[in-house]
C-alpha cells in the first residue's frame, strides 16, 4: 500500500502522468472514481463530441455535396439512438484502451474518490495509501451561471447535451465558446434551429478576430443564429420547454426566447471537491485554481497539481504535456512544457486552429510583425473537396521572420496547425516553412503558401 507516486484523476493529465512515471521506473497508482478511465475528455467531452461531429459532418456531406459528385439515391435518415450508440462504442474503445495501458505499464487503478488527509497520504474509502509524491489531476467541471438552473435534461451542460433523449427542434446555446459552437454545430446539422447567445460582441474570445468574424459568417450560413452583446439573466424549464431571458448590453433591453433545450457553455472551473485541500492548507489562486510553482509543486511539499485544476488553458493536450513533464520532474529529469506553443482547435466544419500570438496580442505588446495569408480557394485539393472556404494566416516577426503565431480556418485545420507548431518549437522563420517541399495536391500547401506570403508572395494567390 505504499507507492512512489499516486496520481489523483485519470483524465488526459493524470493517466499520461501515471503511465510516463511507470515507464520511468516508479511504482505508481492512479485513483479514479468514475466507472471508466479517461476523465471528462474521454467520457463526456472531447471524444464523444468528436464522434457526433464526425457523424453529423457525414450527414452534411451527403445532404449537400453528394449529388454534385454524381452520388445519387435516397438521403440518409438519422437514427439518433443508433448515433448515440456509435458514440458510446467509441468511448468504450478508448476508455478500455487506457485500462489496457495501465496494465501494460503496471499502474494500479485505485477505484474511488481520493482525499489527501496529510502530506504523503491518500485516502480512498476506508483505505489509506502511502505515497512519496502525490499529483492532483482532478480536472474541471461546468461553471454554474447565476439564474440558470441546470437539470441535465432540458437545461444541460455539455454532459447532458451528449445524451439528449431526442434531437431538439430548437436549441439555445449560452456562450459562443468552444463547447457551444461544437455542440451547436452538431445539432444544426441535425436540423435543429440553433440560437447562440453571447455576452461579448464577438464569438470565440481569445482567438484571432479576423478568424472569429469569418467563422461566424460560415456558421450563420450553416443556419446558426447569433445574438451577440447579450447577457443571459435566467434560464428556467418546465418538463419539456425552456425559457431564456437576456439583456442586450447596447440598450439594456430585455428579451425572452423559448426552446426545447438550453445548453449552458459559459466556461469550466477547477474541480477540487472532496480532496481536503483546505484542511491540508493548499494555497489557491483567486480564480479557484490550485497555485503551483514552475515545477507544479503546490504550497505543500510533495503535493503537485497539473491540468485543468491549475492555471492555463483548459485543454486535454496541455494537461497531457504537463502530465509528461510532471512524471519526468518526479523521476529527477528536466520536465518542461513550452506554453508558447500550445495549439487550440475547434472541431467544427471547417475547423478552426490557432497557435501562439494573435494580431491582437501582437498589437497590444507593440511587437512589429508581418502577415502571410492564403485562402483555401487557391488550393486545388480544397476546391475539389468542397472545402475552399477559409484561410491560413501566419504571423512572423517583421525583422527576423521568426514565426510568432498562426491561425487557420479551413479543412483539417486542427491537423494542419501542427507543422507550424513544430516549426515554432524549432524557432523557425516563415522562410523555413516556405522552402520546405510540400506534397501536391494537399491542404498543407496552403500553409506553405501563407509562409511564402510572409516573404516575396504566394504563388497561387
Ligand atoms: P469558453 O470559455 O470557451 O466560452 C464561454 C463563452 O461564454 C465566452 O464566449 C463568454 O464570453 C460567454 N459567456 C460567459 N458568460 C455569459 C453570459 N452570462 N451570457 C452569455 N455568454 C456568456 O467555455 P466553454 O465553451 O464552456 O468551454 C469550457 C472549456 O473547455 C474551455 O476552456 C475550452 O477551451 C474547453 N474545451 C475545449 C475544446 C476543444 O479544445 N476543442 C472542446 C470543448 C471544451
């Protein structure tokens, strides 16, 4: 009952940390209270939403593009229960995969919810375990919004949205962030009338403004309605209907909308309930995150924290990278995360992907930069595949040509962004990308063209 390391939470941060630590020779256990491993991401987040995005994208292709390509015949019908079944199968395959990896790497799964009664001790139920080091990777939960009563049936968070009994006729999404737009897309493609209410005057705050405006236009063309600059006041539900009231910020007027379902997606907050952090005396930030030093150690020696419970973007891959670095640090190596190169992806169609600085952050810091932009309309592969909407934008230092950031809206943007991430990791200049041979015809040529546009100009523009 004694371990080198006990990790609390088996989401992408926790399970990766546990596996890497075991690979580095430590005796490791991971505590997880859910029935299955993988945390929010695998069970009720990234993976199930991507399954539904994939299925509904196929439907969209069949409805809109098949006939043009000479693929005629009956239009597919949607069997929602079956689609949810497919989604559950995908979850099952992935969560079982982690169980297998735990066995393979000799990581013990302690089932239950953990408390830290004292440094070096983890309690699960009646059992107390000794641990030389403890890593908290307990993730996050949906933030509540005053006036909005979530019942996970009519007024739902992303968790309930992935399990709706039927496809709603009308859906109101509160918050035009990542969750709202991904889940809004799923239902819009299934024929739901979707209205997104957003507090700010723009969607996807934090992303490049030009990308956000283009993205909003594209989503509107796909049938999504937007009410911007609107603060939601209340959302209440009867058994089958919901009513949302909001105030327009420009004139303070109050409005009401009705729908069958309301999705609350106004952000997430660290999940630390039941860990006993207050009694232990762990220092927290003003925003309810666990405060850590640069090596992820909390204010208590030997107790560390990574992922959504600490500061930084709440992204599975950020947590994974911290998990890996954490394991290396505990094993006495030099673990490190480059926070300047963490991509962000929105898995709609088209996808939106970004890394590094935006034009807004560069203007704010006064750093001189240049922009290389290329439209997918100039990319033969994209045109052939009905994916000519969108662009790649690379931002590079005006004097040194070093790549500072990139923003892509277009086909498979979430995959394309990574060649720019690798380039940035190596401190590359835009010219380095521009001089790299890219296979033709591929979407990635658009990235090269944007890099060329940072210099003497793109060829196909
Ligand atoms: P978010 O932080 O991305 O967006 C929340 C939105 O709600 C913001 O635009 C905000 O201005 C708006 N808002 C806040 N209060 C409001 C109010 N009273 N009325 C109207 N609008 C209001 O949060 P979201 O989408 O809930 O996602 C939570 C976390 O999960 C994020 O950190 C996100 O990065 C992560 N996530 C990442 C995904 C990905 O990487 N593809 C997928 C899903 C979630």
